[in-house]
C-alpha cells in the first residue's frame, strides 16, 4: 500500500478546496512500525464531490459516505467526515451525519489508538491522546467506554483482537466497561464475532487475549457458549501457526472441545475451512503416523504439515520436520490413482471377468501395495501380484 499514492489523492482533494487525511488503523500501524492493511482516507468532500473529482471511483457505501477511488492500480476508501446516529438492533448505525471537521470524525472511532489522522505533510491530529496510549500499550475507548460499547458491542471483540495482535492492555475504565457490557455480545451476529475472533487467533499474543476473554467473562457470551478456557500464559506459541485452520484446530484441541464439527457449525465457518480443520483435529486425535507413505499419499503435504505444526504447538516433541515430509512425498511411487499401471479395464481384460464391485476392491489393494512398495507399478508387476494374491483365495 502506497502512502505516496494516498497523498496524491489528498492533494487533489485539497486543490478542490477540501480537507483530507489518512485515518484509522493505518496511522496506528505506522507509528508502531507494523505492516499495514488498506489505507483509508477521510475528507470533508461529500461522496458526489469525490466522484466528480476522480475519474475512477466505485460507490461502495454512498449512504455511509464511502467511495472507493482507484489510483495507480490501487484502491483507497475515501469516506466523508461523519458521526454516527443511533444504532438499531446493534447492527449498523441507522443514520450518519456528515461533518466538516476531522475532529468530529475521529470522535466516532472506537479506541484512541484508532482515532488518529495524518495529513500529507506528516503531521498527526490526535485529539484523544492516541499517541500517548500507543506509547503505553493501552487500549482506551474514545469518550465514555460503557456508552461506546453499548452503542456497538462489536467494539469489545475488536479490542480483544488488538490485545492479541498488538500485545496491548485494556485501560482500567475501558476494562470495567468490557466486563459490564460483555453480555451485549449476544446481540451481535455470529459472522461478525467470528471475523474478529479469527483475527484474534492470528495474533502473537493470542494467549493473553484468551486470558482476557476468560477473566472478563466475555467467553460466556460468545456463540456456542458458555465455555471455559484453560489458560497457559507463556506456553503456547501462536505465532508458529500458519493458517486459520491450524489456529482453529489448536484452539479446539487445547480447550478440549469434544465435537469440533458442531462447534465450527455454530460459529458458521465456511465449509472448506470447517472440513480442513476437522480433518486436522481428527488426524491428531487419531494419532495418525505422519511419516507413513500411505498417510502422506492419502492426505497430502498441506494437511500433514498443518498436523505437524499444531502438534508441535501443543507441546509434542517431533522428530519429523516439514522438510522430511516433502522428501517422503517426492518418494511416493504414485501421487494419484490414475498413475497406476493397470486400471479397471486392464483388470477385466486380464482376469476375463465381468465388471463388478471386485474392481474397486482390487484397485484399492493394488494402490495400497504400490504405495507401500510391495507391488511394482508396472503391468507385469501388478499381474505378478494378482496371480500370487489369487492363489490362496482360490484354495478357499
Ligand atoms: P485492521 O488493521 O485490522 O484493518 P483497523 O483498526 O484499521 O484494523 P478497520 O476495520 O479497517 O480496522 O477500521 C478502520 C478504522 O475505522 C478503525 O481504525 C477505527 O478508527 C474505525 N472503526 C472500525 N470499526 C469501528 C467500530 N466498530 N466502531 C468505531 N470505529 C470503528
Ligand atoms: Mg484497516
């Protein structure tokens, strides 16, 4: 993401008589010298004026004041300074009010560390002491914490994920408001909670975030709950996990969740993520031997590398490394059933038998034999094995 391109957009808005700033998480991440996501811009220009000034725009949320501006092949969300009106049903604000001042816009933001704006000369606008809170690793709500959490309870989950990602702590009053208002999370859709929870699972300080979930009793109000968490500060290295499936698997196993599939169904995970997570969990709980050729053939490298990482995360001392798996994988005689030297038709011809369920049974045996190195994967190798295999059967 390019600050130079963002500043070119800001310059253009200023030439047209408007104010504009880089705002939100990206300013926070810059001060923390962290990699950052999308660059958001806030401006005094109304959405129709933004559309008039720039040639390539996408009206993604005009009613909330947001227009995407395409510039130098990148997308920038440009949002009119606004405050939010009442929230109905704890979803989205029912009305927004547009403003002329950046300060008003910053007042609607959740935490002081996110209520920062950056002008194109590098000066920071910081009406709530966000820079100071960044220095002290503090999460402090903008304004009255209890009111802000009542307005939008999702902010509590956002705070917990910032604990996990940034290693910050809740400031005292904000923490009290978290404890008091945790029950309001029941009003938030599973999908929105899940998205924040997954971001939490991706943080290096996830164990601290889980500890906070438990202490504040927020975990009693999450989907599928109430559930208890066992916390082992300092024991788990969440940063060593590589995919969301590995993180879910680690979370489920270490918290002794009995039915992983059901848990993930309640949390509305997409089917693919759910299936892969459940597979990782079941392979670990089934004590699968990752070094067996048959296992490598059947489940593939990707899933087994995940199994290794989660096992290591859970404290297993493994001799097998991810590179060993790769070496074993290259040694597989076939990677796929279609590579077998004889297929169903060949078998029928060779054995002069009519088609039937016997074919699948034979193929499965041959496949297993080839993978385990007991059958040579050539037509003559397979035929030799069939002849031997049929002998004892014929005698029965
Ligand atoms: P990330 O690094 O994950 O993008 P972020 O803080 O930038 O974190 P976004 O969801 O991109 O989070 O939101 C951008 C900004 O919008 C935030 O920094 C914050 O100022 C504001 N914001 C987002 N969600 C809320 C909310 N629920 N209530 C108040 N302000 C919010
Ligand atoms: Mg962001």
